[in-house]
C-alpha cells in the first residue's frame, strides 16, 4: 500500500509539472502532410513554442501551428502577409503592398498548371489576421484556396486560432 501511495504521489507531481508546460510553454508536434516540403518533411518532429507569441506578434516567415478556419484540424503554414498589408497572387507569385516577395522556400510541383488560388487579390489583411501559405504551394490547403461550408472564400487566420510557432528540435 505504501508503494502505491508513493507511486501515485510521483504521478501527481509529474502531472503538475508536465501539463502546465505542455499547455503554456511548448509541446512536441509532427509534420503530418507534405504542404510545407521541402522546408519541413512529412513526419518531422518539431516543438510547438507557445511562449514567443506572448511577447510579440507573428512575423512574416514564421511557421505557425493553428486551428484551421475551415475544418476541425491543426495546420502548419508560413505567415505571408500581416495585418494591414495588401496581398496579391499573380500566376503563383506573391506581392505584398505591390512589391514582389522573395520566397526561396516556396516550391511549385505543378508550375505549368493554372490552379485555383494561383491568382487572387489584391486583398487587405484585416486587423488581428494573417494570410498563410504552405511552402509546397501546389499541394497545400491554405489561405489561397480555403472555403467555408457555403463555398465562400476564407482568406485569413485570426490570431485567436494560432497555437504557437513551430521550431525544429535542436538535435534534429
């Protein structure tokens, strides 16, 4: 009986330490789809940093984990346009406030095809929202193609849906 109480006490202490860390500091996540390749390969383990965005707003280029605005799942995408900016896609090229955005991380597996979302805008990003794209542009469900249940475009992710910044493990 004494061993059982000791064990239960250790479990309680572990839970009191681990659960708050996972809730407010960080937790392990993995890349579940090829939408961020080649930057993040499918199956890659990451740390979801939940603290950084307590001290600063998301920046262009950050890879965020967030709740999808159109379906019940978490996604990993890159921040492309910030609140107050105008974003436009012209035949797969991204323009922010009329200026071409250099994107060495972006790939187009079907560069010769004209796909839904390859041309759109210009759109003004509302306050507290972000325009998000996967790095593997032609294979990503993101701000360029999302639609709600009625078929209306959903172009932005509200900050309230953001869970944290995806970080590589130091030893990976």
